[in-house]
């Protein structure tokens, strides 16, 4: 954002955003461990923005985990593609959650926030 605002750099705005779940911190380098178990796929997410804070505008619910579960979710990320793509934002969840076979993971509307500071 700073490069776009304060230099002659250009940026192409993503057209969709996807919520990803991680069992380790993805870091700015995107080096964390994204969930990869049965029935896991990133989920589309939409945002509303007020002043300097964006929050998810509806509940995002992942499908029930398949055989073996997904492990303990410690972090989430926002990507610009349903697979691969770029990690745009990331952060720790307030309370880690172990997802066993048959469990779901959901983020209620307004509970995922991104703040520009």
C-alpha cells in the first residue's frame, strides 16, 4: 500500500479473498503450515470496512474435517486465490482450536478484523 501511495508503483487489486487455516504461524514469508486434511479447502470471504478496520461481513464456515482431522488451528490467513496465490494478511486466532474428524471451523460475522495502523 505504501509503495502504491507514495511512489510511482502500481498494484492490481485482488478480485476475491479466501480464508485459509494454519497449524503454525504463516509469517510474512508465507512459510507456515496450511491445513491440508480431507475436506479442507479455503473459503471465500467478504469484508466490510469502517474507518481503518475491515471485518468479515458474513459467517465463514468450513466443511466438516474428514478422516484424521486437521490438527490444531493456531492462525488464519487471507489469500487472493483459492489455491496457491498470495498471502495478503495473517494473524493468530484468539483461542487455538483442535479440529478432529467431523468437526467444523467457523468465523462468525464481524469476528475477523484487519486494522490499518
